[in-house]
DNA sequence: CGAGGTTATGCAAACGTGTGAGAAAATCCC
DNA sequence: GGGATTTTCTCACACGTTTGCATAACCTCG
C-alpha cells in the first residue's frame, strides 16, 4: 500500500519506492507543492483540501523523506555523538541522557566509537560532517587539540563532556572534580584517617590532576601532612589498580584508606585487598569516583563520588541545542559532584595517636 | 577555506555553506559531473584531470554530502538500532559489536531508546523509516508482533537480537538458552547439588521459558527429582530477586544452589545472601546468566553463562548486510552459550545422602 | 583526408522536498 | 459590475549528488 510501482526510464522491471509527495499529489489531483504545504499544516492551504490530502497520505502510509528535506532545509535534525566505547558504563549513561534530550526535540543520534584512537576519532568526526549533522557531542575526548583545525573547517557546533583539555574549547560540560574529591577526602578525614592514599589515573590527565588537587586541598584544609609515597598512579582500569594497591600495602606504614581516581580503579583495589584477606572497611577504607551502577553491588558497596551522568549528557545536549539555534550558552557548565557514602568507608582500625 | 560565500536570491547577506561539487567545478574549470566522477575515481576521467580535481578538493576541504548522495542513490549507508536502553550493560555491548561491523563497512549507526515502551518503539522505527535507513537491528525487543504491520509497510530489512517472539520474524540472532542453562545446571549437579532452585524472569517470556527448560533437562538427564517449590520468578532486576531469594530461604528445606535467569538477578541474590550472613559458595552456590562485565567483580566472582554479546551484535549486523545486498542469510542464527566457572559455585555444605 | 574508433568531457534528468513569486479564483466593497 | 482584496493553488527553482546519453577531441588506418 505505501509503495508505488514506478517504471524507470530504460528499466522494464517496475521498481518499488516509498510513496512520495508526488504520488499523493496525483491521487489528490493537486500539485505536489500543495501537498507539501498541506502536510506541514501551512495556513496557505484551506482546511478542506488539507484534510483531504492528509487523509490520503495516512492511507497510503506516506512518510516524508528526511533526507530530501535535509537537502533543501540544510538541517538534518541529527546530532553526532562520539564516544570512546559505548560499552563503557560511564559513557553509556551519558549517551542515555543525550538521547533523551534529542528525542524530546526531534533529533536523532548518530553514534560512533573512537576506541580512544585519535585517528579514528578524526575519521568519525569527518563522517559526521559528511552526514551533515547539525551538532556534535564528544564524551571523554582525549584528543582535544586535534579538533581545532577540524572544527574551523566544519563549522559544526560542538559540545564536549568531561574533556581533558579545558579551555581549548568553547563549550563543555564538566564535573566538579576538585570539589568532589575534596569532599571524598574530607569524609575519610572526618572518619579519623590520617594516612590516606591517592590512586590516580595516568599522570598528566586533566581530570586526574583536578581530583588530586581536591585531595591535596582537603589534607591542607585539615592541616594534615601530605605523604608523597601515598600517591600512586594506575590507568583508570582495574588491572593496574591491583598492582598499585599491592605497592601501597608494601609500604612500611601503609595507608588506612585509599581514595581512587574512579570506580574501576576502586574495583581493582577491592579485589587486591580481598586477595590479601583484608577487610573493608574494618582494615582499610576505599572510596571511588563516578558512582557507576556497579558501585552499589560490590562487596562492600562502594562509597564513591557520584557524577550525574545522564544529567550531564542531557545538559550537553541542551547546550548544543542553544548553540544550534544561534544563541551563545554559557561556555563551560560545571555540575556538582555528590559524595555517596556506602559501606566501604569507616573509621580506621587504630585511633590515630 | 572549505566554505564558500554564496549569494542567495533575494537575500543580500552572503550565506556560508559547505563547499560543493560545483564550487570545485568552477575552480577547476570543468563541469560538475566531471568533478563527481573524478572524486569517485571513475575510469572515464583522465588521470591528469582527476588528480587536478582531487587536489583542489583536498585543498578546499571538500566533503561529499551524504544526504545529497543518499537522495539519488536511494541508500543512506545508515542503519537504525533500537534498544530498550543504551545504559543497559548487556545492550551496550551488543551495540558495540554492531557499531564495529558497521564501521568496517562504511555504515553509520542511528541509535534510539525505546525504554521498553511499545508505543515509543513504534515511533522510533517510524523515524528510522523517515530517515530512510538501509536496515534495522532491534535488541531485546518485547513487542515482536507489533512489528509485522510496520514492516510490511516499510520494506526495510530487519534483524532482531534475542527477541522474545522467535518464529514471528524471519531473521534473528539468538543465544542458545537451553544449552546454556543445561550446562549451568549440570555444573551444579556435578558439584553434588540436589536441591537447585531456578530464579526466573517474569513468567512467560521466551528466554525465561527456554532457560527453565534447560534447567529441567539437566535435572531429568541426571534423573534428579524436580521440586516445583524451588522455582520462583523475579523480573530480571536485582530488587525483585532479593525478595525471591528470601522466599526460597524460608522454605522448610532450602536449596543448596540457585540458578538465576540473569546476572542482575544473581546480583540481588548475592546481596540477599550476604545480608543473611550466608557464605557463597560454602553455604549456598549461585550461578547467573549473561556474563556482564560486573560478574567478575562481585564477591565472590560470579559463575555464569556467557553470552558473546559483542559477537552477537556483530553477527546481527553481518546478517543484515547480507539481507541488504539481496541475499537471504540463514534465518535464525543461534550462538552457543559458554559456562564460565568462577567462585560463586562449589560443592554443597553437606554431601547428599 | 576522411571514416571509424577511442577517450574525455559536458548536458541534463533525476532523487523528494521546501518555498517565493505569481496566477487564478473567490470574495468583498462601494 | 468593476476593481481591490483575500484565498487557494500552481510554477519553477533550489538543495548537492549520481549517471545515462550526447558530443567533442583526438587518434589510427586505409
């Protein structure tokens, strides 16, 4: 029903295509521009004909071609989302928020993995450009500076979520890393900890630097000494965190608490502690960052700093909508991190002297 | 550089657009059809002009408009992926596999959440149709029958992953539910368990029925009695599983092992057992299904049945590629499930009499 | 030098839609 | 009833490609 036989020029076999505006025009005995307007409820068309046309359109299962429309309007109602990997639980929640906002405003999401590979990330963005997306969101991009030439070429509005190169881009949504990790560290201090380790990401990444800085601020604020040997680095994954934890435990005076760069790191820490038969938090406390879904299912449930991931995606998309409509939204949106106290943090075994 | 000033009809302000094939034609002093062919490396164009044109295109940052191309070729090189929620860890891995295969073949993924709402799912599919996607993949759809009218309207190739209505659709990728849960149950039997509970999904779903059936087959195969009171139902989430576990533990003769419909259910079970201070697997064994990433981080790490999620997504996409190229691939692809033994399963406390 | 054959290029028609300009028809006003 | 106004619709172009066909340029051979 919604398909019309058409006979193409040289070809003898009729080819099936979706019904177009012209098919409807023929049936309704009007010009196809009238059909176009009628379907948009243009005031230029009388109620009577509009209704007649809409009825025919409905009956023949007509659906406008977004690609034809996109060609003439120069807007595809499409936004591109670049992620390192959609299988990353952090990322997928952000994308969930983006998608929701998109859906609210009639946009579709084109998704592409970069696999954290700068080359591939560039290719992905170029393919977005070929698709003429109206805007782009990039989550956790690590190739910040490379965008600059690309962007000046493309002139596509872009918003970054938790980018590692703040200041280099105009628009971004960022978590309050400093505040969040300060609160987490303060929490441990208030529980009575004095030797608190920081298990970071690869050295030099912006978010690692900021979270470390929050940790330092908390120590300084409580007038506690800073022990450089209590600062070690992983890579944001759990494997490396296991090794790093063991290094910490081998210290002559091991920490009584470990504040981790993120939850995946904390997972590795928990596992390492478990292997050593250390009890959490009785023997040692652990605090993470992110509040991944998994954090409430570890043993014990993980005390961590929540990033409102869906909301951050939603905000990024809202910001992008403003950009696309020609407004100039606030450049860097920062959202507050929230300490979630569960059961992996408690007072240290021995009271400090 | 890649943008050209154009003066539109009535409008005095020049408007910026991406450089088009025509801009290049002007610069190269050839017709735009020559440019089109040159950029496609058509043998009709001499090497010399082709190279000249390609150079100009490169220098002016030209990128072909996929939307214009899609209009004329009637193929958008785009596939639509419907998911219940991209934040679901199972789904996001499947999508990861789909995306990889798409990327290999020059397709882009349009993603949309259905939130498991049939109405929204229909709308999503219609919006895919308006975008003229070349094919559609739906993961974990629960609204199977509703597709039939939609599909006959749209004539878009479609492949379902783990759909709950096998047989109603032509093409699907399914996990071997029966085999997987039979192996899981056998594993428990071999460990010496005689009272094994099955904690299922909502009653009536296809995958639940099949996994239950594998459980029964294993019992029958070992000539073990089936105890109806050991079969309870949750909803695939961990909350309900907690209540269900408590019901099992209240039985006069509680099970020594619980086989769960999926890992999320197992998570709830572990939590409930933990709350009761029962040790796993010393006091009771737990086995899941899915092998979500989280399964190796629970305490103890979860014995479970692995679904090769990425591969299933990849296979679905390969199947779709075949459909789109006019071939008729095998209708229902089933992939084997693999038992992954970790530490949540062990011999029962007391040897069976 | 012209017929015939390549080779390289241009022309023009699509693809399906939006939209300004203007024609035709209907209505109104005096 | 004639002109002005409003309503309703059509014409025609544009969007940026691809591609069949026509044509121009060049070459080869008799």
